[in-house]
C-alpha cells in the first residue's frame, strides 16, 4: 500500500517549471555575453604605424605573437588581462606600466629638457596629466583599420623587445621557464607586438566612453586606469544580491513551514544493502584506482609549482627548470585536476547506471574496458604532448598534439577531440546501463534526469573546440568561462 502511494505521489509541476525558467534565464544571459564578447572585443588593427606613417608592426604579427604566447605555454607562467597563471607577471599590465614610465621620461625631456627626478612637484604633476591624456586617447581609425602610435609608444615598443628577451632568458627571474625559453628573436618581436596591443586595449578609451576596452583593467593610476563608476556599481549590486538573496531564502524557509517540498514523514528510505555486483561494476574499480593516482600526482606537481614561486633558481641545489620548466608543472597541476575529477565522475556514472538499470547490458564490461584504455591514452598522451610542445619538439603540430596554450584547455586539439569522443561513448554506456529503469514508473523520472545530466557533460565540452590559436583573446576567454564554470564546476556537480 505504501509503495502504491509513493508510486502515485506527484510533485507540483512548478518544481520542473522553476528549473526550466532558471535554465532559460541563465543561458539567455550567457548567450548575450557571448554575443557581446564577439561584438565588443578590442579591435585588432591591420597595421600599427608611427606618427609619420612608418610601419611598426601588423595585425598578422599581433596574432602571430599570440600564437607564440600560447605555444610556449606562457599563459601557465603569467597572465593577460588577469587571465592565466600568477607565477610570472601580468604581461599586459607590465608592458603598460613600462610604457607609462617611458612616456613620462620622454615627455620630461621633451617639455622641460630635464630628467624626471629633477622636475618640481608642479612640473611632475603636469607630466602625469599629459601621460594619462596621451595613453587614454584612442588613435585607432576603423575606416582604415590603422592604429597610430605616439613617438613614446614607438620608442617603448622597441626598447621592450630587449626587456622581454631578458625576461625569457633568466629562469630565476621568470619563475622557472627554460633557459632562453624563446630562441628565435623574430618570435620575441611578435610576442612584444602582442603585449603592446593588449596594453593599448587596456588603456585606450572605447569610442564614446570614458573607460578602456578592458573597463580600465589592469589598475594603474599612472595611466588613468582606476575603477569606473560602472565597475563599482555592479560590484556592489552583485554582492548585495548574493548576500541579500541568500538571507531572503533562508528567512522565508525558516519562517514559513509550508514552503518547499517535504516528504510525508511516514516513508523511511531503506538503507543500502549488499546485493549482486555485476561484472561491469567490477570493471569500474580501476577507474577509481586511477583517480587516486592522478590526485596524488596533482598534489606533487602542485607542490613543485609552489616551489617555483618561492625559489625558482634551484630545487635543493638542482636546476629543476632545465628538466621540467615551471609552466609545465603548472599545466600538469591543472590538467591532472580536471582528469581525476572527470575520471571519478565517469567511473561513478558507469557504476550507478548498472545499479539503476538493475541488469547487465550485453557487452557493457568490454566497452567499459575499451573506454578505460582510451582515457589512459588521452591522459598520458596529452601530458607528454604538453611537455614536448613547450620544448618545441612538435614543430607545426604543436596546436594539435602539444601544448595548445589556453589555461585549463592546454591539451592539444587532437587530444580534445579524442576526449570528446570518449565522453560520447560514456554517454552511450550510461544509456545502455540505465535504460531498463525508464520502463519502471517509479524510476522513470530519476533515470531520465540521470541521462539528461549525463548528456550535459559531453555537450558542454564542445565550446572547447570553438577556437584556435588565432581566435581573438576576448572571444576565447568567453568560451573558457563556459568550460571552467559550466563544465567543470557546474554540470559535473549537476550529474551528482
């Protein structure tokens, strides 16, 4: 009698409707953000010229510099616009601040014919204002796709080629990169052009606005980069909404007992008792052994990464950077985290699918073993490929089999495709294992939700394939946001 009551017990349709409404609103915002990221991204000029029209560098060189940045794994050393590792500097911020100092010193000599330290406070104040005015002025001409540099910007670009050459040559300074990390001088020039463009986008005001393309990030009062009114307003509103919304929910659910969904109280769920263990469930044991090993490896390389921050010059007297540069250890630290989390969910999903279905699907064990071998190939193949890529041993295949360069998505594109295929195979195995439960009225709802949650995992990994090494940095960062905050931090947890 009790089972019949439970089988016919229905929830209000508003529970399902509420979830759908939240999903629609949430994805509407995310899609709107993706459209705005494409539309409002800082323009990449076709050419950058000096005051008299001489060519400084081209848009192709900016994108080539971005590829240099990626294939050498520099996003696992420093950051661009705050995105990346924090072992090294924010390259855009460092370039911008150096540009501001160069502009200040150049103007001091040009206007007062004296060095900056010898100027009076009033003269220094005048120069500071001029520096901000020069760097905030947007000299990009969309009609000709041309960006005009001031004399001080040209001078700073040429001098900073040497600055970044020095940085990339000293492991103690750069937190454990390879000695002469980039050997080709032409690549350093392209990399500096990329940094110069990111610094320009950080300082120059958007057309018709009083803040830059990056909303005045990074913070640098010397160039006039201070938080805009919109930044302060929306930051405050976000915090108020989070704390206030949490307080309101807790208040109403604590005050009014009739809110929410509660069981009748008469049903006590039976404890999980030992039962028949299927062969396919036994086949998942090795997944969890690998999870433990990957977690241990992640912790060890994480410790090594922290050591590069504290003492990049040596590891108990050994120059570790000549064997394993710091950006490789940080790459592995992030990739191993993603791999052990994903492997745990994959193994757990396969185990629960058979438990939910209540019977062994034909050939399920063999396919679980095939999937395991495929995952091992992807994990160890991609980790080795990332090291070979940083060592520049793969030539033009770096993007496909080496270090793709985007933080959290460092594995080469070929490994990404294999991982996506593996996730699709996993989804099929989940369906085969749990399908019998969908015929049972009592288990139809939970099995359907189980499959939908599983479907989201391969589906929302697809944005990782939407870009290349030459895609606009802003656009890629939008899709990286989807992977990190939806795929890793959202849909895996939803599956639970």
